[in-house]
C-alpha cells in the first residue's frame, strides 16, 4: 500500500510530464483499479504493452523525483508546518503551498 500512495503522490506532482496515453494508463490502473486485461481491451493493445508502459511510467516518476525532489521537499515543508504553533500562520503557509 505504501508504494501505491507514494506513486500516487508522485503522479500528483509529475503527472503532467507524462504523455496523455501514460496518464490514462496510470489513472486506469492506480485510480480506477482496472486490471492489465481490462486496460488492454479498453485501448486495444496487448496486456504486455500495458505492463511495460506502467513500468516505464513508474521509472519515469521515480526519475523525476530523484532529480527534482519535489515530494521530499513537500514532506519537509509539511513537517515544518506541523511545528508552527500559531494556527493562523499555519493556514497562511499551508495556503501558499
């Protein structure tokens, strides 16, 4: 489950950098919980092609995070926000993100 949450967070950050087809495959598999077979029928491609594309997508999302570290920075910023005692200041900082 942790991998699923992690990949969904990376997709939220970097999904726009993927092709339209890759975004559709990712959403179908991870958001809509469709199987390789269901996705392959939907797009008229082989199950192996879907498996391969999802692996490429996962690698690409991990590559973007390795280079840009936006998810890591987000976690650090959220940890700092949690340390803020003033609720109003916390809301202002949270809204900036």
